[in-house]
């Protein structure tokens, strides 16, 4: 329930204190406050109307903001999706996260090595297109050590109807990278999206 400030006093403002000392005049007695008039029915309902209006505004704000605010806290339902562009179709999106540091202490995977890997292992399996983004990441290895490293994110988009046949291709890419560069794992993130080209 919102807090409502107490009503303002209805009498005259208190008199300022007079200076004290030998030359100060004695303060005049303050007039006794007049009895407060009884509130009219319209005036009596005003604080109640204010409380009702504040409660209604708070409820409206919660109705709009609560779903958006709670969406980031692991709710099972995804947040509402903005309207898809005209002609958008259902697609699957797979993101693969490739680390570059080698657990055996060998040299990090270079840009040239990663590009050659994409050309050899990814493009033949997904010739319609892909995106590679460079990043920095960290994770805890099997030995408990936190590893901070340069990384690559590979984004693949393919029609949802091809998800079943695409999954084994993606698993072969993950396994090839893990074996070629001595990695403990390659992370995979899958999502359903709507895509318009």
C-alpha cells in the first residue's frame, strides 16, 4: 500500500522565535488555533481517491513491467518475440563456441588455422552461409583451472525442417575441432528463430 503524507496542519503557521537577550521584547502570546473545520464529503474522499489512483497506477505498471523483468531470471517461457519481418520463416540457429588455448600448453589456435578449419569442416556441410565472430571467454577446465582465452563463435542458420539432418553434421564439426586442436569440448547452443532474407 502506498504511503500517503499526513494532512497539512490547518491552523496558522507557527510564529518565528524572537531574538533573546536584554533588548528583546517579550514574545506576544500565540493565538489559540481555531478548531479545524470538518471536511466536506468531497474533500474527505480526496485522499482515498489519491490512494486508489496510486494503487491503479502501480498495478498497471506491474502488469506491463513484471513479465519483462522476470524474463531474465530463468523462467521456462521465453520473452515475447517482436514481430517477425514480412516473409520470415522458422529457422534453427546453432552457435558453436571454440576456445583457442590448448590444455596441453601447446600454441594457441591461430586465425589462419581456424579459417582453414572452417573451410575444410564447416563450409562443405553448411554451404548456404555462416557467421564467425571473435571474442574473449572464460570457463573452468576439467582440472578446475579457470581458463581465459581468445575464442570464436560460429553461427549457423538453417530451416527448422532440416534440424534433424543438420544435428549430426554439427556434432562432427565439434568432434573434429576437439580432436584437431586438443580441446576438452566445443560448446553448442541451439535456438528457434524466425529469419527473413
